[in-house]
């Protein structure tokens, strides 16, 4: 009897112990799932630094969880921390040598780091185990294209298509190689929610107007879907017949994206003229994106009218609306815009424009052709004459080229030509424009040098103008 009681007691104690362990494991699994869910959500929101922070804390609390380690490596990779990602994926493989996902991610990270030999070897090992591994085939083909081995890449894609004849990704690669577009997959850059931008622009025109514009801007992320902007501008203006004018503008804006298809913004500020007059400014806007390549919306705002010293003397602001629509199907851009502004001197100005552009991409150059129509007009011809002409029309064709040399330089050269009429009842005459832009990408820094020669259709006239601009941007 005593022996039976001992056995029963031991059995009960073992049962309680197993039950407690099961509960602990269940709680532990639940905790790691919550960490994984939070980290993945931050990744979906493209908040990669936040995702890495969440997953690091989770891995510290659960050091034996390899799934947390794998997701942390993905967060590092998405944020551009390639070495940290490579270290994390190798730790996963030390604990689980046959983990396919860790091998794929390690090969991808090594490819981003241009260590193609080691990356290719891992992809080839995966294909040796499973010749139908589509992800490994795509990764290897991308590496081979980056190494300018298009013939080898074509062989890899052809073999993979035998297993996956309906794969759109593989068919896209097949078409790109056949068309001579030999670029491999480019990594998606982590978005920078914060930036500091500064620069200067100089303009002089055939009417004898000269102006300098200095810009300082800060963009900052507040939380998911909510960003802010602070803008400060200084305008220094003079001409042959007008006194020197200095204008300072300050504005702050909040931008909220509550849904993928809806963006709302609102802001306010002030403009300070040379005689110390201060006027309030504001703007509010809505933008809708019902489809992937279609955006339309509108803005209601009050802005200063300060194109040159003559206009600035009258301390004019304008209040009104601006509507736009942009449609960007593959290799096309169609842009439509219209506005109406009520000026503080009781004038009314309207502007309309429409543009259509066709792109012809190649691996390093994109050629463009297009057409643009513009109209600007005013209802009244006031005695002080800050506006001239009362009506402007132009029809311009466009040819251009955009280039990207490696990852450090982007350039644009656009030439427009056609006909324009610079006032009501004035015959059309030949018109031309040139626009050149150069961007140098240096890590988190972007330096831009732009030059334009164009017809400056502004409130004081339509003059031939030359403009040069320099800006620098730091992303963080």
C-alpha cells in the first residue's frame, strides 16, 4: 500500500512538472510570436531601424530562437547593414546548417556586398539539392548579370523555366536578357524619413531682373504615416529700375497618410517683406491614389507673389486652388494641372498645363520624347503693371536623356522646342528651353547641380532667363 502511494505521488509530481513545462513553453512561444509579429509589421511599414530594435530585444530575451535571429538579419539587410546581416545569417546556419531560408538570405546579402563568388556558390548548392528552387535560380541569374555573364544567366533562367513555365519573374528575366537589358536585381534602398536640405539658386533674365534664392529645409518622421517639414527661404532681388528687395518666408507642414490611397497635408507660416510687413501663409491638400499608377488631388493655399523686385514692391499675396492628376502607365507619364489664384490687389490669375512623355529605357540610359502645353493669364491689367503679359500660350515638343552611371551619378538633359505667344493677340513665334541636372550620390549625401535656359513665364513678364542651382541633402 505504501509503495503504491509513492508511485502515485511520483506520477502526480511528474504530471505537474510536465504541465508546468508545457505552460512555460506555450508562454515562451507566445512571447516570441508577438515579437516576430511586431518586427514584421515594422518591416512592412518600412521602419527598418525600429524593426531591428524590436527583434534585438526579443533575441536577447530568447537567445535560442533562430527565427528571431533570421528576421533580425533581414531587418539589418533592409536597412543597409550588410555586415551585421551576414553575421546573423551565419549564426543561424551554425545552429541549423540546412536552413534553406538562411542560405538564401546569406547569398542575397553577399551579392549586395559584391562578394559574388561566395554568393554564387551558395545558390549553386541550393540548386544542386533542388533544381526547381526558383528563388535560388533568380538570385544566381541576378548575380551573373551583375558580373556581365549574360550567357550563363540565360542558361540558369532556361533551366528554371522548365520547372516553372508560368513564373512571371522568370519570364521577365528571359525578356530582359533577350532585349539586351542586362542589369540584375537592384536592392530596394531603405527610405530615409529624415533629411536636411540646403542650397542656393541664381536667376537673371532679359528684363534685367536678378535674384538669389536661399533654401533651408528639414523633413522628419514623427510616426508611421505621419511626417513633418520645416522650410525657410530668403529671396534677394534687384533690377535696373527697382530698388533692392529682401523677402523671408517661413513655413511648417504636416503630412499624414492614413490609408495607402489617401494623403492629407496641412501647414502654415508667414512671409516678411523688406519694409517689415508680415503676412500669414497657409496650405492644405488632399491626394488620392485609387490605382497603382494614378494619383490626383488638389491644394488650397495662400502664397506670396515675389518673382522679382518689381512685384515684391507691392507686397502681394495670392489665395486659391491648384488641382492635378498624374497617370504613369509603363514607360509613360501624363500630367495635368490647373490653378486659379485671387490676388490681394483684386486681380485673378489662372494657369493650365498638360504634358505627355514617353520613355525608352536601356540598361544605363533612358531616352524621352514628349509634348507640353502651358497657358497663363490674368483678368485685369492694373495700373502698376506687376503682371505682363496678360496671356501666355506655348506648345513645346521635348527630347531628352536620363543617365545613371553606377550608383554615384544621375544626370538629365532635356531640350524643348516649339511655338509660343507671349501676350493676347500676339502671333506665335519659335521658342526653346534647355534643362540640365546632375546628381552625385555619396552615401547619405546627395549633391545637385542644375542649369536652365528657358522662358520665365512669371507674374511680371515672359522673359528669357538663365538659372543655376546648387543643393545638398543629407538623409538620416
